[in-house]
């Protein structure tokens, strides 16, 4: 009988990983590692904006066909949004101060597990279906949940799905479980990108004026909470959920086991993204077979993000990305519109009338009658 302790294969792998990561704090971040990390963040910001913008066009058509009510940010919503966002942010900050991180993490884990499965499945199902062979034994299922009141049956939830969509759903569950138990940065990014694409696709602002109000308000919101307090940075670091995209700056040394992360909040992707998506729809409304305003704002976003990263690296301090993104994203397309003589058309364009405007017109119509 040997006196040496036997080690299982699983324990051996864990020991190797521990040896790789135990001295991570002693490994300095290299300029090449930083460049790779920030370049990856830029790419992960641009992709959801590009694809989400084009997906928003199809989403509008599907909503019109189904009669589903769209999520539209009205002018009054845009004005109040920075106040509500500030109250929410500060509320989360106070919760972190008052309640044990362990209990908060459990609540966040459950909430984002459900949300993550839905967001990934919404994107993955069509993509997975395109890769499945024609011989796949597909079948369609109808889901109808109804309620009966006073002898009358009315549908509550109606849905239709097939086996291909079930495969996509199961893959989405697998990725979400992976993130839930490992918090690995790759799983985090898969979920974060899914949230960003879905947000840009589904959330809409109906006019450029409303978009300018929203971006302008969040400009001051971001500056105040980053430069004026430690609230934004504290919440971003302690909120263990895929609400940001991240990439290890020590990737060149430690690969997928890197620990020194550069990060970008999803709000810095989604908020400018819904404005850029609006400009794509404005381009299409002009029927010129060009996407001048979409690409001008897309380029402006890229330049604004690069400026943010440059200032952050130079001053070694967290930066409010919207401080740079908002002037670029509003200034570039407005300048282009002024040069091309489209300024009035741009601000007159209405993607879809806001509910309050519809009510005002209905009230005026009744008065005239």
C-alpha cells in the first residue's frame, strides 16, 4: 500500500488551473494585452449595434403583422429617463451597502437566468435551425393557454414552436447554466451581446428629437455618476450579472483564464444603438438606396468609443462613455443632414407616432367634430 496520496484527474486539472491563476496579480498588463482587450470591446460594441439595427426593421414588420404593441420611448419618457435611471442606480448602490452580497447574488442569478435563456433563445433559434440538416425530424407544436370566465373561454398565451427551436432553446439553457455556475467571461459576453442585440431590436424611439433628448439627458447622468461619485463604478464592479461586455487584458499571458478585465457597460451600447437604428429607418424612408445617416452615426459611435478608451488609458481613470459618445452620435448625423439639406426632414421624420401624440390628435379631432 503506497503512502502517496492518489489524485483524481479532476483534482489534477483544478490544481493546474490554480497554479496558472494564483500569481495573476503579479503579472503586469502589457500594452499589447491592453490593445487586444480594448479592440475586442470595440468590436463587441459595434456588432450588436449593426445587427440589432437591421433586425429592428424586421421586428417592426412582425409587430405590425401581429398587432403587437411596440416598446416606444416617448418624449416625456426620454425627459424622465435620467431621473428614473439615477434613482434605480442609487437604489442598487444602497442595497449593496445594506444587504449581504451573497443574498443579492442569488436574486440576480435567478432573474438573469430566466432573462438570459429568453434573450439567447430569441437569437439562437433561427440561427440553429439554419444549420440543422434537411433530414432533421422536425414537427410543429401549438401552445394555447386559456381561461374561462362566465362560461366564455379566452386565450391568455398562444404560441407555436417546432423541434428546431427546441434545440436552440436547449443550447441557450446550456450557455446560461455555464455562466450561472462559472461566471466565465466568454459566457458573460454571449449573454451580454444577446441582451444588447435584443434591446436595440425591440426598443424604439420614434423621432430624432426624442433621441436627442434621451441621449442629452443620459450624457449628464453618466458624467455625474462617474465623476461626481463612486456609485457607478461600485455598482458595475459588484453587480454580478451580464450587464457589461468584458475582455481580459492579460489574455496574452493567461488566455481564457485571464483576470484583469477591461469592461464596457451595455447601456453604452444599447442607448446609442437604438438612436443609430432609428437613423437606419430614416435612411430607408428617404428611398435613396443609401444608408448615409446610419453609417455616419455608426462611424461617429466608433470614433467616440475610441476617444473614450484613449482618454481612459492616458488618465488611468474610469470614463463615462456617453460623455464622448453623445456629442459624436448627435453631432455627426446632424452635420451631414445640414450639409445635404435634410435637417428638416430628419427632425420631421416619425418612425411611429407616440401614444401621447395619438391621444392629442384624437382629442383635437373630437373638438373639431
